[in-house]
C-alpha cells in the first residue's frame, strides 16, 4: 500500500536548493512523521515507513542523479571511495538537534538507492519499549552471553542500547562496543563506554574483536555475530568472565542455538555445544507488530534462559526439545513467541489477524486462545 504524504516543509523542490539541505529536510520529515525509515530510489518520490507501510512524500520522483547527489552530500570522501569500490556502504549520519540515522546505500539497476533508519538521541528505557522485566535482570549479569535476535527492523539495536544504558547508569564497568555503524550514542555515567565503528575506528569486526580483550572490558557489545570468527570470539569472551551482548537474525531461541552451532564444521560442533551450554545466559527473540491503538508498534518477545534443562539440551544436541521447555518454564521468566503474541491479543493490543500473521505456529496459537475462551 502506498500513500502520498503532503509537503509540510519548504525546500522539497529540486531547483535552487542545496542537496544537503534537501537531504536533512527529508530526514526531518521522517522523524516528525514518526516514521522508522526513509527510502530513496530512482523513479519514485522519497518514501517513509510508518507503522510498517511505505508512504510516499508528495514531491517529484527522484532521478538517478538526484539520488546520487543526495547521498554524496552527506558522506565523506573516504566513504565515497568505499562506495565506488564495493557498491555498498553502511554509515551513520546525524542531524543536529533532530536524530542520528543508520544509512545503507547499494546499487540497483545501475543507480544508487538508500535507506535511513532513524535512531533517536534519547535512549528509550525497557519499560517504554514494553519489554518484560526479566530484561532488566539480565543487565545485572557479570558474565556470559546474551543474544537479542529477530528480523531486520525488529528493534534489536534499541533493546541492546537500553540494556547498555541500564548497565552504564547502575554499575561501575568498562563497556566496549563494536558496531557497524554506531547507532545510539552513550555518554559516560557510572561506567565508561568506548564505542568503536567499523570503517572509522577499526578496519573490520575481526580486527576489533581480536583486540577487544586487551581493553580490559567488563561488558562487550558486538553489533552482530556475523561469521565463525566473531561467534568464536564472543563465546570465548563470555566463557572467560565477560558479559557479551550481541544480535543474530534468527526468529526463535531454538533456531538461534542451531544457527550458531551450524556455523562450525562437524568435528568442532560438540566442543561448541559444550562451550555454548556453559556460556549462554539468555536468548531474547523479538518482533514488532502493528498495534490496535494508533500508529504504533508493540513488541512480542520470546525468552529462553539458561536453566539446567536448557543447558543439557544444548550440550546433547536436542534443540528441537527447547521449545517445550520454554513453553512450560514461565516461573523462570521464559515464554515462547506465540505465548507473547497471545498475551498481546488478549490485552487488546493487537488484532486476531495480526496475531495469526506473525505467530510461529498457528495451531498452537489457536489452542492457546481456545483455552482462554477466545474461540
């Protein structure tokens, strides 16, 4: 579905206006419209994502030259060289007094296109995000691996930033982050926070992670566990007395465990199972769902914590049984994604159609709702 957003701000006409001013103006409209993303692509007007839907601004379609000039106006010469060489670019950009943005540029059909994700200056707290209280408890851990997982745009980075802010505000720690790019900015509070950006402060995740333990960290945030090397270093750091927070693009906690183990060759997997069983503290899988109350999104959250049963199943390669453990371990703070979605529906926060669209197992969700008298 598309919708035209009326021009509410001056300077959108493509004549006699500085391209950087136009770029900043599009980003301003994005934030003031409570949109999550700004899309720039040749042949269409700029689009913004509101409540999950792309809506076009009421201005002329962008030409390939427009897109090129808009992007070039806000990136550095070094970033232009990287884009010319690799045809893709991740970067961060700030508009003073407005917000930060995580940008990604790629080539498509011979021209550039870009997406900008709005990142507010003020870090939201756990309660504002509607996350379960157990997330706050995870911030008190002194060691181990905590993973926040979910699809792109599910709020993983925001959850991690909120957790880092709690640690920063309540504990005297040395926190080191490795991000691509840096999104939320953390000021030193009770802790010190050192934020390293790929391409600006270090050449690669691999280089940064190989050296991170030399910075005497208590807490390590890895923006994304991308490959075998980053996963190996994260597991080692978690096992040797550090609290490691990171993300994966997986949909459920059991799938997260399987994904990590399958990165390694067969002859290494039993050792990795042992290492993962010893170091994992929690897997939090989340997704954002359209809310019934206004143009908002609500967060559905699956939580798996490191009970003896969970550790044993990971060690013995019985990930397929983890779902059953999560289902029946509410007293340990656990819940499946479908249990979370059912709670949101029963509370009137999402529609039944939304519940079934985003659930993992439709039959299981139907069974839960019948037990609650909703069928």
